[in-house]
C-alpha cells in the first residue's frame, strides 16, 4: 500500500518511455484518504492506495499525450480493463504453495 500526500490519478502514463507503441503506466486503485495533522497542528490529506507499474501496448497511434490519457482513462475498468491486468500482477502470498 502506498501512502502519499499527493492525490493519485487512476492511471499515470510515463510518456518518456513511449517507444514503438508501448509505454509504462502506473495504475492505482483502492484509493482512499484521511485527514491528518502535522507537527505544527496543520491539517493535511494523506492518500492510501495500491499501485502497479505496467508496460502497456497502445492499440493505435495517438497524436498527443492528451489522446493517450483519454484512451487510458476510458479503458481503466472497462474495455481493455487495465485495472484488471494491474490487479492480476499482484500475487497473494497466502496462495503460494497451495
């Protein structure tokens, strides 16, 4: 589980890795938040979530980063079901050896 003070997006593409129609993406899920206080008594939001980095093959040539983000967002938990692929990469340690 990741803890962060930055609100996560469902999918974050690493455009710098884009090559031959493939790129790395960071997939986040089970996103929740809670309000905490720092040492000075100031409130802040802490986010907790699961996260996996995947190498994803784009199904078409996209002309912009915005078009890539739109495709990824549209296929997060529908269509290509990127979320399902990300969750499948997690191995439940309790099931190993059974």
